[in-house]
């Protein structure tokens, strides 16, 4: 009986750790999606002037 109780406690503890890891993975996935959205919205503007080439960056989103 004691071994069964110990096993149940260990399984519950492992499930708690798994839940925490899944929450962290979800947070990281959200951060990654945000970064990918920023990359997809990144634009480089090039304007030609009489005295040369001027390059500007913008990250409008």
C-alpha cells in the first residue's frame, strides 16, 4: 500500500512539472510568433537622390 501511495505522489509531481513546462513552451511560442510577425512586416526603403543613394529602414506594423 505504501509503494502505491508513493507512486501516485511521484506521478502527480511529474504531471505538475509537465504542466509548468507546457506553459513555458506556450509562452515561448507566443514570443516566437511575435518575432516572426515583426520579421514579416519589416520593410527597407530605398530612395534615389541626385547626389547619391539613401537607404532607410522602417519597422512599421
